[in-house]
């Protein structure tokens, strides 16, 4: 899908950027929702400008998260006994001390590939200590 917006509709998370088999789905959902809401607020509700800025800010981040799990569907959903055994052996290897650091660096690189804007008027601008 080339765009996650059209007309007055914008998609976020898996709806806009597809499944991220690398375990980044919740992160993509939170980041895209934050940016979409912030851009709508910053544009005073002007959806055309907000949607254009939203897409330009999140597209690279979402694509980086998708690349982590590219091709993992057939690996995770193996259909033969031999492939299931191979997958299970790979899980043991992937969770070894040797590779855990590599996987951590891979996911951290994707997760930090975006700098979230600090939008004014957000929840952090409210003083919840006063009752």
C-alpha cells in the first residue's frame, strides 16, 4: 500500500502498515497513533496537511519495523514436520546468549529510527496533581 491516508481517512498501526512479524506491532501502533493525533492537533484539524505530515514522519519508521520480520511468516507457520523441527532448533539458537544481543540491536535500531515530536497540548501539558 503506497499511502495510509485517503480523503478524510487515516490508518494507523497494523491497519496502515501491515503486520510486523518482528514483534514491533504494538510499537508501530503507539507511534503512528501519537503522530497522527499530534499532527491533527498541530494542523488545527486540517486533515490534508496533517495527513501529509503524518505519512512523511512515520513511513520510514514503519517500513524499518516491517523489514525486521520480512519473510518470517513461512518460517513461523511451518507446514511440514521437518520445517517445524528446523524452526524449533532455530528458536533455541536465536535465544542463545550469542544471538540475543544481535536481535536486541536489530529491534532497537528499528524502534529508535524515529524521533517523536513533542506536540503542545498533550497529556503531559496537564497538571494532574491538582484535584
